[in-house]
C-alpha cells in the first residue's frame, strides 16, 4: 500500500516537472536534459514548499497568539457571563419579591376600590332621590361617572365622594334657600326661589309644595296641593324664611315624599262622589231634601214654642198666631157651654193643631230610611260591576276593579252619613212636637177643670 502511494507520488512529480519544463524551457532532446530539468523543478518545488512552510509557521504563531487572545477573551466573557447570570438570578429574585408585594398591594387596592364602587352604588339611589340633588345637580353626574368608569378611581374622585357623603349628612338638618328650575302644572319651566327643609320637604316662594323628579333632576309643583291647613302653614313658613330667621312651624314628610304623595293622591270629596256614581248623587239629593225639611220644621216648631210660651204668660190677651192662643179663643167663645161639650170642643181643637206639629216628620223618617237602602243598592250594583270586570278582564290588575269596589263602599258610607243626621233630626223634631202636643193637652185639661169649677160654684 505504501509502495503504491510512493509510486503515484513520483509519477505526479515527474509529470509536474515535465509540464513545467515544457512551459518554461525549450524542448528537451536528451535524457540528461530531462533529468536536469526534473531536478531543477524539484529544487524549485522544495524551495516553494520551504517558503510555504515558513509562512505557515509564521502564521501559526500569529494564530496561536490570536487563539490565546481569544481564549483569554472567552474566559473573561465567561466570567462576565457568570457575574451577569448571578446578577440576573438576584434581579429575578428581587423581581419575584416585588411582584409578590405588588400583587398583595394590588389586591388591597382592588378591595378598597371595590368597596368604594360598592359605596357609590349604594349611594346612587339615595343621592338620586334626595332633595339635595335639586340644589347640587352635578353631584349625581359625578357619582354616575365614578360608577361607569373601569379605571382605578383617583384620589380626587375618592375625596369628592367623601365630600358628597358629608354634604348629604349635613344638609339633612339644614333649611336652605336656592334658585332652581320649577315645572309648573301647565308645563312651563320657571326659575323660582326654593326653600328646602332638610331632606323631607321643598316649597316654592309662594308656599306651594314641590316634588323632586330624580329622572330629570327638576322640581315639579304639585298640580293638586294638599289641604288648606298644609298650604297655609307652608305659606307662613315661606314668608318667615324670607323676612327673618326666627323659628317657624312647618309640616315635614319623614318618608321623603311618600306621605305627601299619598295625601295628594287621596281622592277628595268630589272624586269620591264621582266614584259613587248616580246613586251617590241620589243619596245626596235625599240628604239635601231631608235637611231642608228638617230645618224648616225645626224653625217652625221653635217659633211655635216661643209663641206658646208668650201666650202662656199673657192669658188675658189672646193671640191666634199660635196653637195655645187658638185653644184659648175657642174656650172664650164657649164659656157658657157645659163641661162635657166644652171638653169635646177643646179636644177637637187640639186634634186640629196636632197635624201641624207633626207635619213632615213622617216624610223625614222615610228619607232617613231610604238613604241607607240606597247605599245598599249602590253596594250591590258596585259588586255586580266588579264581578263583571273580573269576568271580562280577570283579576290580574286590581285597578280594573277599583271603580266597582269604590262605588260599593262609598255608597254605603254615604247612605249612612246621610241617614244618621236625618234620624237624629227626626228624633229631635218628634221630641219638640210631643212637647208642644203635651203642653196643649195640659192647657186643655186645665181649662176644662177651671170651667167645671165655675159651673159647680
């Protein structure tokens, strides 16, 4: 194997020398020239190899220096890498600690912010329904903006929420005057001076009660004001609040408008009469007729009693404008009659006067009895109307049945209200009539006895 390699190398060298000789020298004629040329080519090649080897050795030292320098740089970079790795590990540990601390503080802050938003949500309804919102309308907008944002509340927003809460607590016990837009019953918006009593009641400068609308943030004048006793006191309070700082009485609604709304929405007598229907008007007509009849009879009987008392004191001067006077006139015209005939004539006169005393009492009793019967009739018709409504519409909406129930209850109450005074008046008139009748009987008996004594004497 080694011999083959050596032989191949010699052949290559030979051919290389031949080619070089052919290119650089003239044509070779003899073997001696060929050998000479081969030796020269070999010397040149050895010289080139020596130079190449020298250059390689020179470069090897330089490469060795570069290698050593590279190794030194590698070691230095390794040291720096180890140092940076240690620093990275330390920074990662610090970052983990800082991240853990941040997460803990973030959780605490999120809990605080959650509580703030929860507080804002809980305050939204009381603030929107509060009368203070009419004086400070931007407060509700600030609260709504805090609820709508998804960002972390700022310190200024938290302070504003705290200030609003303190403001609500302070205004709870204060009486304030301020200008605000008031919606009148005809729909016009007017700027008026408003007086707010705590969180309970608001009135205008004219003493008219106002209602706060949270949806629009406006004050609305009640189309139907409370009874006169409330309005009179509110008017006095408004005048006192504008002219002086003295304490004054005022109606307060502790329910912040609910009781006032119920008072305003409660039907008056006109509304109740309309709910009672036709039967209610009939009952009122019966009551009015009975009252007029009772007053007329009471006036007549009282005048008659007064005249009879005067006639009783003046027996010698007979006046025919009263029942007792007519009875005495009958006796004076028949003093010569016998006792029995005179007694019969006096009884006839008394019987003639009695219907005048009792005139209209039976009618008044009938009217007093008809009123509760009409109320019962209204109750029956109202119940029938209610059952018809239930049959047609069902019982899901109680407002559909309120008309029939109101008619059923109001007519009964109205009938009793009319019947009780009429019965009392009927009893009073009957008592006065019986007194006058009894007085005539006494005077007639006394006249008969006096006449009997005169005739026997």
